[in-house]
């Protein structure tokens, strides 16, 4: 027996077991775990950092997984290994709520934090170009109606779409199909414009052309901005905060006569705007003590309010009444129902 | 027909020309590779060196009662505009921890905000005209200055570029690499020793050998998926932790270490083994006392290169959740952490102009560490290498 205890193999086994034990030990934790949208990520990480700096709790861990990926992780179940909050740049879908409920995630509070606009911009060496939603759609759709028939998109220059537009080649850098920005663009531009057109039979058409005019430029919006400064003929599709950060190198197109400005986006006048959300797993509130302290900080006026810190980094605040509504929902721990969606 | 002297010398000239041409082409290839390297370094250095300096501002702090709620109340309003919020938000906490401070005043150097920093470095800045004048005036009075950026080396990530640092990522990298080394090195070396010294040469070992060579070449992201499925979902290792990251990277490094070790073992001449057997050593004694020590320099070199490769890896770590916003320096192997290349990746996606230099600065630090590791590998090889 003594020899066994002294043997190296025994010691190694004990150490390995201890490591495994430490790894799987499950207790209440102080560190909030957040996943979700890359659009909400800059705002959420600002709040988590502030939270880590001014409270005694550790900084929450936040991973940028995309809206859909975040909701999938969030809905995997309840307990230690699952995230407490997921950020989303679109509203959760009924099917996702149902999957959540199947996995035991039954008490979720929905928090709306602000708006984000998607801009269509180019290098500021060009004159600004005003577009309508329909013109934008015709520039990037895979198939467009010509004389009442759907044909492969024949437009190569802006002036082909409308004689009033400049005679410049159409070239657009945009997000890839995995991106939430792309989802929003397809919904707010493609679907919205095509539903108005007879040729599509009243149904939304979201196919983006693949003949080299629309170029997937990756998830990183910075890359699109950099490309635009070099390729001055091209346009880019990206989030409003990147326009704010590069005011002297970029000029955005107005859409249907509305410039992408904070007020117009907040009021819903600018057509390519969406709301930003996060979802809180109330069932974790007891096991993760700082959970609601973080949520309260996020929805406070100093963060999401008009002139709040998040506005400085590109969040477009909700109208005041809606901010109040958000705070009320948080105070009530309002439970999300499928019928709300 | 016999060849004349002229024919032969013409042929000789042709052959000499050919070899000269080959020499020039090879030198051209080397020159081109060198040029790219120089361009890359010049670009990184010109962008990254400013990151090692940061704007600081000297302010008068008056710890009054309002400052217990809002940190900015302790400063002159015009100072509050140019001081980093990362300092300002700490003031209420300072007063809470040390109530004696209340009612005192203090002059100290604190971090200026990112816009001031970018303005001083001649980059684009969102400061207004009046703020610029105020900053210029303070620069002349010596109250605003660029100083060595200690924050960059002592702090973790931040949304505020002036406060962002690589410390958390560096510690995360060290912890992850320790786990990788602790797992991959012993398993890799023992596997190679078995395959090279003990295993019979049959179909089975050949299949294993082919598979190991294949593993060394598969895309690293697949190891991430494996890590997610086995370590996180099955064994319940905490997501984003250096433990799971290290285990995942160990899977990736294993084949590299096995192959390097086998090559090192094979280069030990058989005469050593025969001599040891000849004096009656067992197989285990031969390996432990003679073959392994002689092969060690080669094994170390291979392991360090494998480790350096793992250090530069991000793809598998995205899958196991290590590419995340981690401002705190992690204190244990199960706490969330990030690594240097992941930090660079995160910064590259930030919209603020000031993060451009942080990104390049992070790359410089990563490069410095990689050069150090590779240089160690070369030195080890040179120092202990034996020729037979």
C-alpha cells in the first residue's frame, strides 16, 4: 500500500483528478457571462468594463458570437455553463423562444436599449449621392424586373438604374451572409423594397447579386471603411458608429431623402434602422448575484440616455418614453411571452 | 565528329552562365522575401511605436462631497473634458475606501482621454477648436505631455483606447501555453519514444504514423471544434478558460512534437544503442540514459517551434470562447482569459482611430515574444547539438 501511495503514477493521478475536480466544480458565480451580437458588443463591453471598475464584482465576460449564435447558446438550458445574457441586433424569434422553453429557459426579460442605423456610404472625395430605397435595391439585387420580367441584374453603372444618378460603376462592399448587419440589410432594404414591386408578386426578395458587384468584405467593418478610402469608386454597407468615427473620410447617402443622423434613426424616419436588445435569464438571478445590478447600470440614464456614455460611442438613444418603459420592464422582471412577439 | 577546343569552351561558358543565372534568381527570391519583411516591420513599427507613449495630464483634484457621487466634480470643468473617464470613474471608489481624503486637494498626473492623445500625436481627433487651444496651452505649461505608456503593459483590455493594455492577454497567453506544454510535451515525447524505440514495424504502427503526419496538417479550427465538443460539452471544462484553451492547443501541438521528437531520436546513431545493449542495459535504460539525453536538443527545438505556432493561433480559440472582452487579468486556470493574437484581433475590429496604434503595438509585442522563442530554439540547438 505504502509503495502505491509513493509511486509517481499515483501522484500524477491525484493531481489530474484534482485539476478535473476544480474544472467541474459548480457553484454560484460572481462573474456574469454574456454572449451575442457583434453590433451590441461595443456598447455592452463598455458597460461591463464600467461595471468591473466601479463595483466589487469581477468584469463580466462578453463574447461576440452574432445574434443568432448568442440566442442558441442562451437557449441551451439553465445552469452554470450557460450564458446569463444574450445581446441581439434583432428581436428574438417565436421559434427561438419555443426552443428556449423546451430547454427549460422559461423566464426571460427582454430589454430594448437603443437603435442602430445601417449606412450606405462612400469616400468623401465624391459628392454625396441621394438614393431611394428602390434604387439601392436595384443596385444589389440578384434579379430585377425589366419590362415586367425578372432577369439577372443587368445594371453595371448607377446611371443605368436612373438617368439622374452619376455615370459611375456600381461597386458595393458589404457584410457576409453570417452577419447580423446583412440580415438587417436584407430585411430593411431588400424585403421592404421588393414587396412594393409587382414583379416579385408581393413577396420579399432577398437574393443579393453574386456577379462581383457586391463584394463580401468580412465581418470587420473597419476593413470596409479602409477599402473605401482606397477604392473611391465603391460604396460600403456598415454600422452607423463607423460613420461617426470617420466623419472626414466618409460621406453617407441619404435614403428616401433622409440623412443617417442620430435623430432621424431614433425617430424611425431613416428607413434602414433597427433596434438593439438584450435578453436576461431571470432564472439565474439567484445564482449570479450581480446580474440585475449590471442590467440596472446598463439601462440607467447615464448609459443609454440622451447624452449618455454609450451615445458617445455611437448608440442611438431611444425616445425618452421608451427608455422609461425599458426601465419599468427591468424593474418588473417582465417575462417574455411568445404572444408579445 | 570530334569536339574542338572552341566547342568545349563554348559549352563551359553556357554552363557557367546558367549557374550564374540560377544564383541571381535565388538571390532575387531572397531579396523579395526580405523586402516584404522590411515593409511589414516598417509599417508595424511606424504604426505601433506611438502606442508605447500616452498622453497624461496634470490636474488639480479637490475631493469634495459631490465627487463621492460623480468623479468629475473633483476637477475643474475644463480639466474634466480632457481627463480619461477610466480615471474619473474611480474617484468615488477612492473616497469610499479612504474617507480621510474628503476635503483634501491634490495635484497629480492622470491619463488624458484618447482624443487628446490622438491630437498630440498628430492624428485625427474629435476635440473642438477651443479644446485644442486649451490643450496647446497646457502643453506649453508642461501640464499635458506624452509619457511612456505604463498602462499598456500593466492593464487589460478596455473600451477606452487610452486605458487599453495587453497585460491580461499576456498573462492569458502564458497560462494557456503552460497548460499546452504540460499536456503536449510529455504525451508527445512518450508517444514518439514508443513509436521509435519500442513499437514493432507493422501495418498498425504505419497507419498510426500516417495519421499523425496528417494531423499535423489539418486546419487548426477543427481542433477548436473538437475542444468544444469534448472538453467543454462533455467534460464540462469552463468556457473561455486558459485550461480549455491550453488543452485545445495541446491537441494541435501534439503531432508537431511527436514528429520533431521522432526525427531527433532517429538522428541518434545506432552505435550508441548497440554499445548500451552491449554492456547489458535494458531497453528502458538505453532510452532513458542514452538516447533521450542525446536527442533532447532536437526535441526542445521542435517543442519550442510547436509552441510558438500554438501561441500565434486564434482560430480554435474563437470556438472555445477565448476571443472575448477580458479587462481583468485572470488569476486562475479556470477563470476567463484571452491571448495575445486574440487581443490583436479584437482591437482590429474597434471603430476608434486610437485602436489602430494599439493593434500595431500588440503585434509588435507578439512578434518580440515569438522572436525570443525562436531565438531560444536556435541557441539550444547550436549549444547542445552534436555531430556524429
